[in-house]
């Protein structure tokens, strides 16, 4: 059976890390071949990044019609726009999970999700489509993550936390546990700053920072 062709949408640092993640999934048996990066920046197209060619979306589709796309951008809204463009171009999506994570068999994972090395996911967890979980995060029981949610490295999520769509959680943030009767709810497009400690629900679109986390006041 031929290796599955993978194109990574993005040309920055995280896209290069996703390429490494995909290569790690080829151990001990090869299953993927990275065929290109996809970058909308015309100045990057036609270059080579870490030994992998960089194409625009249309050329990538022509060259590799059987390839699946993986998102290589951390910003949720940007990633959503890119994945919509890829879908319109006719690409399918691949879910990439590092082989060396700890997880139960009680996890539902949406298409296009990326889970990097060093993560621990416990039980009864639901991940939406195109979720990104970066390095060394922990996710407790009964957590739900909406589409395009992003956890930066070192985030710790306790049990009974519900994320909306396009949520971003910064490096080292902690979200304390809710309960079955009163889960902590993080609204759509909310942002948790790096190192924040979230102790209660966060409204839609609100950025919280600090310990305990409070809404950011812009001066």
C-alpha cells in the first residue's frame, strides 16, 4: 500500500514542527510522505523549506491531487480560513497524532486534528475538527473542545471544561476543573493568555490574563 501523501498548509515555525510530527508518525512503519508545504505568500512559493518544496494552493492541488492537507498555523481564525480554502480546492484532511502520547480509548477526535508529542489525554474527551494540541499538554476527563481550538505548549486542562470554537490558550496556562453540574465554559474565540490560571467561565471573545485570570483591560 503506498504511503499517504501529506501537504502542510503554512510556512512558519509551527508548520515545520508539524512536518517533524508527521515524520515521527512514520516510526516504526512508514505511512506518510510529506510532499510539500502550502504557503499563500507568493515570495515563499518555489522555495524549499527544510528540504520540502513550497507551493501555492492551486499548484499543490495540481501536483498532488491525492494528498491530504494538515493545518500548520496556530492562530484559530487564520487556520479556519486556510482549511476552508483547502476544502474548496478539493483537498481532504488528515488527523495527525504523535505515536508517543498517553491516551485512553475513550477519546473522540475530529478530522484534521493535530496532537503533538508529550501529551496526556485521559477519558471521555471530545475534540472537534482541526483542533491543535501542542507539546506537553494534559487534558482531564469530560473535556469538550470545539472546532479549531488551539492549546499552546504546556497547557493543563482539568476535568469538566467545555471549549467553544476558535479558542486560543497560551503557553503554560492552567484551567481548573468544573463539575458535571457546573462545567467551566470557555466561549467561542476567547483567548487565555500565557501563564493564566482560569478559575471560572470566560465569555465569548474575551481575553483573560493573570493569576487568577481576569479580563484584559486595554489602555
